[in-house]
C-alpha cells in the first residue's frame, strides 16, 4: 500500500503477489480478502479500471463470505460452549440423583458411605462433635399390611420431611439425613454436644408421634 501511494505500482504488485502466495500457502483467508481490495486499488492506480472493478466485485463477495463464515464459526463456538455447560450441568444432576432415594428425596446409603467418613475425619481433626442417630419406625410392616404400601410410602415421605427439619437444627451447618433402606434412616447432626442431640432426637420422636396420621388413613 505504501509503494502504491508513492507511485511504485510495479513494486507494489510484486509485494502483493508475494502476500497472496503466502496467504494461499498458509490458508490466511482474512488477509487474502484484504489483498483483493488492494489488488483492485493497484489496477485502478495502473489505469485498468475494468480489472479494478472486477477485482472489487471479487473482494466484496469474498468479504461477505468471510463475514458469513465468521458468524457461523462464532455460532458453532457458542453452541459448543452451551453443550459443554449443559453436559456439566446434566452430569451434576445425574450424580445428585444417584445419591438420592427416589421415594423420599433424602440421601441414600451411597451418599452416607461417601460423606460420613469424611465428616467424622474433619470433626476428629478439629475436635468437633458429630452425633449420628439411627432412626427406625416401629411396627411399620403393620402399616403396609393394614393400610397398603401406598399409605406406607406416604408415611415414609412425611417422616422424611420431619427428619430434614431435624437435620437442619444442628449447632453448625453440615448435617444431613439419609434413608438407609426400608423404614430405617440415618440422622447426622454437627456441633453441639450429646445432651443437645438427645433433646433434638426426643423432640423429633414427639413430633412424629403427634403428627395427624389419621389424615392419611382412618385409624393410622
């Protein structure tokens, strides 16, 4: 461009030919498009206005094609980013589902096996307190036999809701509740001391006993 403006058209054409050769050799599409515009300017500087017009047409079409390709590339990049983000989100979701009991929504035995040892190790290292209670529903088989398994499932879900409230009542965050299987649950409370945990568990026992179970089935 500098040579063309100084009137050195032949030298400018030589430099531009070398530029085009390198662009085609290395696949430098964007620079090749700009070279077409410069070629049109060179034709005009040399007085060949027809060739300048034709080259400018080629430049305009190439510029449009380049813009379209760049838009497509950006769209593909955004789509790839979205798909990667969605895949990570789905992966986290499926992992969370694999750690949940499908009936009650509580954590399951797999979660307990993974998290409880870590929780106990941290408590040991910091001289913290962890209270672990096994909660079992008495005479649960009689509920299934007398009122049906559907009523039994409703009872389990209602107890699970009470247990989640109890799990959030630890002295510090980090406790959880899990369904171990059947009518057995594990309640983990973090912080506080043993008398406090005993009081919380007794409050839980009374809350379950006082629940209006007859709303689920007569005589329950």
